[in-house]
C-alpha cells in the first residue's frame, strides 16, 4: 500500500498516460473526431490547427502536408479558425489575405458553398464542414462557381481580380465591322505596248528627204516622215500607167480575152502598189497626173512620240530596217511588284492610286489590267500591270511611283491580333466569362493585318477576349489540364 501521497499521484498519472497511449493506438478516429475542439482550445496557447495545404494559384488542389505545388508555388496552410470566421469579419480582410484564402471572393466577401464532400469518397456530402467518418479526412467545400466550371471546356481556369492585375490582363470586345486593307508597293511607268508603231518600208530604196529628224518629237497620225526613192517602185508606177492606158484602149475590145487581160494587168499593178503601202490618195494622184513620181512620201501611222529613229538623208534602206518607233503615251502602264502572299487579294479591274514625288499633291488613278503568270524567284513578287490615262503626258516611261491598292474584305468578326495564341497547328483565344472564368476557344482565322485578325469561326460579336496576359493564362490552363490528367 502506497503511504506517500506523492507516490500515489505519480502512479495515477502513469496509468493515465498508458491509457492515452493505448487509446491513441487503437481508436485513432476518436481523436480525429475531437481534433477540432482540441486545437481550437489549444490555439489560445499559441498553436493553430492546419486543416490542409493548398496551391495559391489553384486553390481547389489540396494536400495533406506542406511542400511545393506542381507549378512551383509554395503550398499555403488553411487553418481551422479561418473556416469559422463570420462573413463580416472576412469581408474586412485585406485583399492580399483574401487572395490567399480559397473559397473567398474579393467582390462579395464570401464564395457560395453548395456542400462539403469527402475528397477520398466524393459521393459523401455534408451540409456543414467537419471530418469524414470513413477516413478521417477534412471535408472539402464545393463552391457554386466550381459547379459552373464543370460545364466549361477543358483548360478553363478561374483567376481572381488580384491575380489578373498582377498578370497585366487586358480585354477587348469582339466586334463585327468592315475590314479594309491597303497594299502599298512601288511601280515603274512603261509605255503601253499596244500603242507602239514600228515604221518599215516594204521595198528597198534610198532616203531622200527627212521631215521628222529627232527622237522625242511628237507627231500626228498622217504627218509626213520621209520620202523614198526606189527603182522597183518607179518601175511599178510605170507599169501601172501603161496598164491603165491599155485598159482604156482594150478594155472594151470585142474579144473577151483581150479585154479581161487588160483589166487584169491594171488590177495586179495597182494591188502591188497597195501592198507596198502606197496609199489610195497617192495612187489617185498618179491617176490624175499620169506622171511617175520619183520620190514617194511615207506618213506616221499613229499619233505619238518618236522613241527611236534610224532615218537619215541619202541612206539606203531595206524592208528589215526599223526606220521609226512611235509610241502613243496618251495611256501608259505601271508595273507593280506584289508579294506572292498578297496576290490572292488582287484582281482584274481593281482600282489603284499612284503618287509621284515629282508631283506633290497630285494623284493618278488606274485599274489593274493584267496579272503576270510567273513569280520572280529573287524577290518572290508577281508583276501586276496597271493601265492609266495620261492626257497631259505627266507620266513618262521609266518614272517610279508609289501605288496603293485597297482590298475590301466586307464585314467580318474582328479581334486584336495580340489576342490570338498561335500554336502552329491551331489558333485559340481566351474568352472571358463572369466571375473571373477564362475559357480557351479554338478559332479559325482569316486575313491578319494592321493589328487586327478576321475570325472566320469560333467567336461571336459582343464576346470578351483577353488581349494581354493571355500567355500566363495559357500556362495556367495547360497546368490545369496536366493536373486533371494526373488525377484521372
């Protein structure tokens, strides 16, 4: 029998301690069920109960021990007293603390909890927080926005306003508007090849007189150019006069063979003169005078400028000699270089505006008349021919000009091109929904230029898309997809 009180108390304490150890080893659930109350009371002595650790970037991911999240962020503890604070107390918390507390909203002060569930057995649900009876795990809240997030496509993320500010998120409204593009390039003025005349003679001879004697001279159609002496031409004229006299004598002969022979000879010599470009007026003059002209005059076939001349007095010429080149510059061409990726937007008849540094303040308009069928392998450009009126002859061959082509795509869905994330095989944007929800959306793009992108499918007018900070949102979205793949 223990006579000393001190020894008796020591034995009692020893027996109690052994009982606690035994209960802790055989009835752990008992201590787990009463942990909240024990820790709450212990918090007065400086110790706080940690319910779980979570990723501050993805608060829905919970962990049983401290460490680092897959995205590299340090896990943050959630204490028991944080879930028990009243709404008016949490609403007065600082934004930084609210950003670190899962389940809290900076706008309304508290996120709506639909129910609590066992993370190990999601089928178990409770209308209040606590401990799961089967495994002893802390019940996890299911928020209303989490329910709506479940209906969103894979990769949809929720980002608090504070994090949006830190990421520099900016948004823009998707618009439907006319889309017009200007293609600017350089051109070179050249002569209209369909209005160039090359003057030749069809009979050999000698130049006698020259009336147009310098390059650049403006000549009118029918204006004399030079005179030519040709022995063959003179003999043909004599044959023509003889045939004409014979036809006058024998054309009405009683013998048909004789009359037809005279008429045939006259007709053949006249035709020979015409084939040598002797005009009807010159033949008529030959008929009227009855005299052979030693020199015959040749005239300009068109109105234009002499751009080449090989006619000089007292020189011999043959049919293969190009005597003059006359160019009609009342209309000119402009050859423009268009990059190959711009060719699909160019078409015949398209209006083009030209400006020249030589004539400040003046513009010239024309239309595309031809698109060349080949690509320059060096510059990767295609030549486009523009036809322009040139009544005052301001536009001169070999001048350079700046050209502007306007391409009208019609009314399109348009977003800023910085809103589009291009992965090579596909393009996507992030569509903004209420509550800080960002949905990845695949889009098909049309033309992209001047900071705008035409969207052929994937978006509707009036939706909101992210134009800045979307790379960080995309990283968050990819991380969430990876985490979802790990959990499944």
